[in-house]
C-alpha cells in the first residue's frame, strides 16, 4: 500500500506518555531487554483460543520491527506459573476482565495499564463479552496491539478529540506530561494509528507506518 505524503501534516501522530523518565520502559545499555507478553491460560479468566492466537500474532508483528533494545516474548501462563515467575516486572499479563458485562461502557473492549517505574504496564484486561461473540482474530490482534502500545507508554493518537470514537472531547492526556515521539507528526486528533482511541471502530487493525516508527523509536537507546 502506498502512502500519500501530501496529507502527511494531518496524519499519523503518535505521542508518548512520560510523566518522568521513570514512566518510560527502561532499556539496557547493551543488548535487548526481554518483555514477556503472557496470555492467561487457565481459570475462567483465561483467553480463548482465538484471543491467544491473536496475542501471539500481535507479538510477532512487534518483533518483526527489529526493535533495537527490546525483544518481546509470547507465553501462555497459568496463574501459578505467573505467581512463581521471577520476571513479573518485565511481564504484561493479559486476561479476561473480572467485572460483569453490565459494568462496561459500550464499545469498551479492553483496559491497559500505562508503563510505570521503568516497567511495562500490566495487566491488560479484555471485556468478557468478546469471548462469547464470534469476533474474528484480526480484530483481537488490533485490540492487543493498541493495548500493548499503552503498556509501552503511548497515549491515544487522537487524545485531544477522540475523533475515532465519534467524539470531540479529550481523554485527559493533555493534562499529563507527554512527549512527542520523533519521526511522527504532531496532530493530536490523528486517527491513522493503531493508537487512535477507537482504532478498531474505524477499521485500523494493524500498525501503520507511523506506529512502526514510534515503537522503533521508543525502544531505541537514543534519548528524546
Ligand atoms: Zn486506548
């Protein structure tokens, strides 16, 4: 697919949420930090087979970017394995949300935690009704790529408006300390990104070229 650069100024923003340096994922001076992306595989809060495959595919997409200082590792984990693991600080656990379906807003598919204290955010919880619907794998992959973006510290690309949700209200990111990721544009209502607030609602299910630039940049050792 060819990108039309004549409209670049109004496309593709991605912003990185960083309150302080400790909100960014810490990178090693040499080599790659391993971040485990673990789908829960037992109990009633486990991912179903479609979701688990989508999560693995999302991790593969991210690793295919050849990130300089991070390598992602997909795992299936039982609760016990997670409890006993010694790499929790470098793990994003993905599991089904414990709340009742009536407690979710319409169109709310998942909730992520932002990166904190130099570590990726965890967990990502996924709305329970998705497991009962006949939702295709590519849809879940889009959801996971978006939520993983949050766990890496990235805020919504359209945070000032949430245009992708049909809204014209900020999501509050304006009140946070955020830094522009070099190599991406600066439009804060941009929807050409997996990080658009309602990306899957507008048909964005995979990483755009600007998303790739952004993710490569935040996992590169050079500071910004
Ligand atoms: Zn989001």
